[in-house]
C-alpha cells in the first residue's frame, strides 16, 4: 500500500498506509491526522485540507485544476509554490509514497 507521511507544523510526523486511489485528505481524516479538516468532503470547495508537498514529489502530481487553484487563493495559511489541496491528490502506482507538511492552521 502507498505510504503518506504528514509532518505537523511542530515537526511531528505521522506515516500511514492508504489503499490505491485514496486522496490525502480522506486518508488523513480516516486516520485522525490533526490539522486536516476536509470540511467539504473532498469537493475542492473549502481549502481545509491544504498541504505543502515536498519538492521531490511534485513531478508525480497532476496539474492544479481551476477549482483547486481558486481554493488555494482562500487558504488560511500562506499559499506557496508547494501548496496543494489534499483532496486533489491520490496515491497509487503513480505515487507510491509522498511527504507533505501541514500548515499551522486551516481555518
């Protein structure tokens, strides 16, 4: 199973395994990862699953869609070139592992 490592703002890490096709948001919420809210349920409508993807994983990600881009303008924490919505990133053969940093706040 693909592995997802979530790094909290204080440096604490949590690595979980998730079935292929699972979004980072769904994996985080299902495993009670602090700092990922997923308020809209994965519809790219709330930005409460904002993460900073580590640079070594960005090439494996799909392009940012229009809805995601719009929501990233509304994040509580600063948007950077590494900002993505966890609900728009799925793990699988194309992405067998990923490390993301969780912002200090989501709402």
